[in-house]
């Protein structure tokens, strides 16, 4: 039973790694679009908005790096115990829940940023 739960935790961590990789890839694409926008002559007011997005993308990068590191640590903690006791499993589950909460928050924040930046791009295309 406890080994099955460990296997589930491992699978969940692998899923999260893949999910974070997708967010990271999309974030890179957004930064590339932002770089293209910065290549044009831009009014000061728009520069402030683009700087805002740059800071948001940079912050997201930092959060992704931290989460990927935490997932690696969690995987190491799971693999550390060849024979697992109920108490160790309980500790792993608590850590897993905390990690999941942070991943959900970053995913939600990314979705909000995605919509906000996409809306900004759409508005700029409509103006041009």
C-alpha cells in the first residue's frame, strides 16, 4: 500500500515537471514576442507596459526554477527510503501537498499573465 502511494507521488512529480516545462516553453515564446516588440520604435508609455511584462516573465522564470528544484528534492526524498514507514509517508505527503499548492498558484498566475499579455498584443495589433 505504502509503495503504491510512493509510486503515485513519483508519477505526480513527473507530471508536474512536464507541466512546468510547458509553462517554461510558453514563457520563452512570450519573451521572444516581447523582444520583437522592443525592436520597434516604441512610445514611452508603451515601454513602461513592456517593462511590466518583462518583470512578470522574469519573476515567472525564477518561480519555475525554484519549483523544479523543489520537485527534484521531493523526488530525492521519495527515493531515499527503500522501506517506508507510515510516519515517513505522512511527511512526504505533507511536503507533496505544499508543493502542489505552490504549483497551482504559479499555474494560475501564468494563466493570468498569458491572458493579460495576449490581450495587450491583440490591442496593439488592432491599433496598428
